[in-house]
């Protein structure tokens, strides 16, 4: 518990910056909706017929001049990519920062074995991601209220749940990376999150790459699919859940056997 509190305190500033930026971006874009709705409406049909671009952003499925379509194609993009990048960065620094900062020697003088350290730090990462979600959800709720709009509660809850699973999966993979590396791999983690988003875009545009939908959590958490189908595709989501559950176990096994430099 002491280690959990320490990690929450040390990452609190980063949490506020990332959640503030992503949440404020979503809030601001929602408040703009009423002002640009009339401008978008004449072009909504055109947006839906822009070929690969429309498919990639889900504009072929939803009317962007409606709040549901606007949210699924615009707000969800900010929330998903920003959330994945925060999760990736948070996971990537959790274990490797001890060696890079030369604090490992002090840490292991405390009454914690390596497995305990891994799981407390993993718990801190998961809690930070959950807090990020809650802050952004509050900002989005304020934006919807300010715009005088609403969305179907069950569909919105399903979307938020899929986003939480997606962010935890990305964070878990990057947490595993931190167990393997002696230095913080923030750049690689951020690049990894962007790559996963691009993999989702590519598997929607190129039929031969459809198999990528099982590798990227952006696929099952795609807002346009969820708002249209009112469901999350089960197979990619179950794979994501499997990765989420396996990553801390593998991280503990690897970290326990590693030669940790002070």
C-alpha cells in the first residue's frame, strides 16, 4: 500500500496534465458543436462518401451532423488516442525508472520482494488509468450538458468500458516493456500506441490486413462501431482481456529473474 501511494503521488502531476489536456479538448469540441452544426449539416453526406477516409473515421456509418456521429468520429478520436498515449507512457516508466534513476538499491532495502513490487506498481498504473478515465468522462459530461445534447446511456457506458479495457491493455504491454528495459522507453511506448491506432485504420481500409483487428485494441473500442452496433466485437475484446491478464504475470516472472542494476 505504501508503494501504491508513492506511485500515485509521483505520477499525479502527469495524470492532471494528460487528463486536463484530453478532457479539455473533448469539452471544448463538444461546446463547439452547436456553433458548427449548421455548417456541417450540408456536408455530412459528402463526408460519408469520401472513400477510405470516411471508412477510417467511421463517417460512412454515422451522420457527423448529429451529436452521436460527431461524438463517435471527432470526440472519440481525441479520447482514444490521448488515453492510449497516457496509458503507454505510464506503463513504460513504472519499473524501468528504478534502474534509470538509480533508486533500485534503496527500493529493495524495503520489505518488498520483486513480485510484490511488480504487482503494487501494476496496481498503481491501473488506478492512474482509471482516474484518467473518470476525469475525462466528467469533462465529456460537462461538454454534453453545455451543448444541450445527450447520448444513449447504455451505449455510452459500453463505449467507456471498451476504452478502459483498451487503455489497460496498452498500459499492460508497455508495463511489460518496462520490466525488460533498464531505461524508460517513453518514445517507444508513445510510438507503439500510435502504431496500434494506425493498425486499426489500415485493417479497415485494406481487406488483406483485416487480421490486424485481432492485434489492435483500437478495433474493438472503436466508437463508430459501438454506436452503430450497440455492442463490442467479442473476439478482439477477449484477446485484449487475455493480454491484460497475462502481462503482469509475465512482467513479474521476467523482473524476478533479471539482474537489477543499482
